[in-house]
C-alpha cells in the first residue's frame, strides 16, 4: 500500500489535485472519494474530468447517481463514469441499477459515497479522503493495487504554499 497526504489551502488546490490525477489515469481504474458534504469531492472530480479532455458540462450525479463521460487516454477514447451514491439507500440499489457491470477493467470509475454500496463495489485502486481542516482540506490518498500504486508513484502535485 502506498499513501500520500497533501494539505489543500483552497478550492484552487483541490482543482489542481484533480488535474494532477487526470494525468495519471489508467484504463479500468477505480477511485473512491470520501469526505463530508462540502469537502470537495465533486470539485476534485470536475477538475479531473475537464483536465482529462472532456469539453462539455460536467454535471454532479447527485440525483442521477451516475454521469458518463468519454475522455482521451493515450490516444484512445475511454469511458469515465462519475458516481455519486449519496442518495442510495442500501447496497442492493447499486445492483438493481446495473452499475456493477461498469467495473470491467477498461472503464474508469470515480465513486463518491462508495460506502453506500457496501461490499457490492469492487475494492478501489485509489481511495481519496478529503477532510475539512481549518479553512482548507487535507487530502489523504492511498493505493491498494498495482495500478493504483503506479498512479500515485507517478502523481506530480505541489499545492500552493
């Protein structure tokens, strides 16, 4: 397991971390985002999706539960799915929605509120926890797979001082 921790002074730093993550994405990567409401999970994801090449609107999937995007990764179109499971009442809803089929080794899946799907989700390659710390945030990142470790090892991010 590889871990990294960064202090994010403001929303600009949160966006910068999302942009840095966009540059280390790999096909089939699963990223969990943890944190209280307002911690910056969606902000980080929006910045990541835009930096990864999506030019349209990046919507929050709070009500739809999932928003699909197509990004360019090393010259190939790759599907990236942004899940927000905050409104999901139980893990069975995750299965009933047919979401499990998207975790297939080629689709990049970013999941907010993964805990609401319980054990129905595959383990993350990378888990990011955003904690509100004073006026900023602390981003705790951990990788638990070879793919996730490679991503965090190659991540280049320096928050503003």
